[in-house]
C-alpha cells in the first residue's frame, strides 16, 4: 500500500530535475512511514491520499535532515546520517529543497488540508527551537516538555490524521486527537527507551538525551521525587558525558521512585484515549497501531 | 508605503506566540525590501498585496538566514549576521520558522499566487545548492552560471512581480520577465561590484566571491579570453585567499580584456528589455527602478 506513496515521492523528486536530489533522497532511510500509513488507512488508497501522504513524508524527511544538523546527530536509524556523509550544509540545503517542493505540491490538494499541514510545519519548527532552548539547562517544567513534544513530534502526526479525515469526510476532531495522542505517546516511549535500552539496540549510547541536555519525562519526574541532596547530584550530571557508575545510579533512583512506570503510564493513558476514539469510529486497524505502540518493552 | 508590509510581517511573527522569534526578527537587517516594493507598485496598496509582500519578504529573510550558514558568512549588510551572533543552529531553526509561517500564510491568498511563489522557493533552494556545487571547482560554463543566478536570486523577484500582476489582473507575462530580468541584472551587478568596489564599501574583502570559489560572469569571461598560461595562473588562484599582488593582476587582466564592461553590458541588456516592457505597460516607476539598478557605478 505504501508503494504508491514511495513512487509519488520519487516522482516529486524527479520533477526537480536535479540528479543530485535523487541521489540524496535514496540515501535517506525510509523509516516506518507511520504518517503515510495513517493517512492511507484513514482516507483509503485514493490519489489525493497518496499525494498527501507523500507530501507529509517529504516534510518529515526535511525536518529530520535539519534536526540532525541541529542535534549534531550523525546516526539515523543505525546508519550514518546525511550530515555525517555529506556535511551539514548539504543537509540544510536538501532539507530546504524537500520542504519547498512539499509546500509547492500542497497547492495541488484541498485547501483545508493544506492549511492543516502547513500549520503543523510551523509548530514543528517552533518545537525544534523549543527543544534546543529547553536543553540549555535542566528543564523541570513538565508542561514545557509536553508542549515541546507536541510541537516537535505530535503536530505532524496530528495533521496527518486530521488531513486524512478531511479528505474522506470523516469526523476530523476524533482523528486529530488520535494523531496527536499517538505522536505524544510515541515520543514519550522513545524517551523512555533512550534510558532503558542498551546502546546496541538504540544504535547510540543509552541516556544520550540526558547527556545532550534533554530532560525528558522520567528525568523531570525523578527530579520532582528527589530530595535536595539527590537533586544536586542529578543536576551535576546533566548535559555532560555520563560515567557508567552515574548512569547506574540514575537508573537505580528511577526504579526506586517508579518514574519510568509513571512516564509509561502517561503514554499509555494517551494511547487508551486514542484507542477508545477509534473504537467509536469503527477503525480497528488504527486501534491496533496505537495499541502496538505501548507494547514496545521498556 | 512599505510601513504596512512591516506591520504585517510583525503581526505574522507575533502570531507565532514565541517571544524569542520576535527578538530574532528584530535583529534581521530589513534591507531594501525591493520585492515588497515591486509588489506594491504593481498591485497597489491592497490588503492582498500587503500580505503577499510580507510573505515574500519573510521567504527572502529565511533564505538569507540559511544562505549565511551555507556560505559561512558572518556579516550581512555591514552588520553581524544572525549566525555570527547566535550560531548556525539558531539561523537554521529561525529560517525554518519564517519559511513555514510564510508558507502557511500563502493559504490565505489567491491559489495561483501561492503556486507561483512556492514554485519560486523550490528554485531558490535548488539554486543555493547549485551555487555550492558550482563553487567546488572553477566553473567556466556561462549557462550554468546564468541558470544558478536565475534560480538563486531572480526566481523570487520574478515570482513577486508575476504574483502582483495576478493580484490586480495585469498581464502576468510582461511582469514576470521584468522581475526575472531585474533579478538577474541585480545579481550580475552585485558580482561585478564584488570585484570593483573597495572592501570598505563592500563590508567584506574585495574579490571575496572568487576566494570562496565562485566564478561569476567576469571571471568566466576572463577565463574565456585568456591564453593557456594566463589561465593556469588564474585557476591556481581560485578558491583561496588572494594576495594583493594577485588581485591586482586579475584586475589588470580584466581591464585588458574588457570583461567587466562585457558583464556590465549583459546586465544592462536585461535591464533595457525590462524597461521597454514596462514602458509598454505605462509603468514609469518600474522603469525607473530598473534603470537605477544599472546606474550603480562599477
């Protein structure tokens, strides 16, 4: 089913008439195409849905290209990222090419859909900036964290689901919330896995987020639960390379205070709401996608 | 007249509800607002024209933010650039914010205008990449140079003029060519001034383009006119810091072969065509803007 989306993206890239762009595009890891999948499941395999899915995936790819530059990330899904292979400038420029081509193609689909998707890209860009600003010191504000992951990760999934509902005349509000909850839960689980999984599985060091200055939900809850002396030690470790001994201490404290469980339950709560909404709409495949997300072990 | 455009841009930025964005925006040098001026002169001071002008100027600002990162440029119009002040990452992210907000606001204006402008941003992004690729070795292909400056500099001016014509029902074709020719001539003159003006006036070292690997029209014509021995010396100087003695030699050869004059006349030819088109449309202010462009001394 996603094959049609891949072909549409390739067509859009070929229209740029730039040999170089096609080569770069082929170097991008395709990923799970979760946003495209949602769109096709909701709206069916129509031409408008395929176009919308291709546009959303190009926007997602562009955002990752810029993301990797901003986060100094050289590995993406276990493979060297475009900035690692060709340098930051190529990533910036190719990101701009994908963004602009995607926005140009939005003109070819329903105007309401175009509004929803372009509004999401504004949020996504603001979220990227918020992520960087929040990482400058230890962020202990859970609302700021939620707002940031909503903008950075959930907004495009929300827009994908809402757009798809618009394309086929389904109730946009239910799908919008579904997409948002799924996106928020996805990021929360991802942030938990950064702590609980081994570096082999992650393809990057464990607790990398914290080393990079990012205080995700478990760290915020941990900070919240700690006494003054523990907090001091936690904050002293923030934003720098963590020794194995310190990592073990953090993990131990997290287990003691049950913060991973608490973070996981927050994600699960969002997923349950999403599942209930889709049950009401009779969307069993969407229920399944959401349920699977919290089956990922932590 | 441009005051309304400034206010509209500020409104768009304020809608982002991000204190940080407003501060960054205020740090951007406003520039000449040439694209906005063209739009208002062509389409009049209507709300649609003001919105379109604001959107185009935001796109232009975003492209300059990314440009300065890609070119390692730390000075913009004699002032430190955003990447010099706040680092490359801030420039990338703020550029993305401006781009996406501008694209989102395109949904609020005529669809044909939206198509024209977003197509220009695709060209602009491709042109930026082409500029970098062409700078890797000495480019002696004049057609590649023309295509690159068309994409990188002229496409947005072309789109501005064409959009404005669309908004008020004037003949889009004449205005499109006017905008394109103006943009091409503007870049050609700029490239000439990089050679002929002192570093005091430029706010950067003279012949900076050549040092950066960019072979603009005068260099291409010079290379073309030279014998094998001279060419060898020219190519040996390409893409590196130029000593005063070598710069003097290049300048001397350029005078001997009359290549600055030849490049200038090419720009002037484009301007004359633009002026003639606007004469036929009875657009005396547009004639004047174009004519003034080639009055800049070289």
